[in-house]
């Protein structure tokens, strides 16, 4: 019952894990905002250019794939975050 109602569940007896969880959540929100910014910037600039015919569809598709890859790569950097 306590696991279901608790905001954070400690597995070990180290209270510093709460501090690490808070730091990780702040880093995660920062990454989410960065990724939304990059995706919004790309979509607001590249989609109209492609829709007007100034950009080859193959290049637009490659750029969209590169955009998705950059978002995933940016999110993956959380794995290496120092939470001391």
C-alpha cells in the first residue's frame, strides 16, 4: 500500500537517494524543454520550406530523421549525468 501512495520509494537505506531523484527530475525536465525547443524550431522552419517546394523531399526526410536522432541522443545523455 505504501509503495502505491508514495511519491518516491527508497530501495536502499540511503536518504540521499531522494536528493538524487530530485536532481534527476530537474535534469529530465531540462532535457524535455531542450528537445521540445529543437523540434519546434526544426518544424517551424523546415516544414514551410519543404511545403513551398524549395526543399527536395528526400533531403527533408533525411533532415527529419536527423532531427529525431538528435532528440533521442540528447535524451540519452541523462544516462551519464553526475548526481552527486
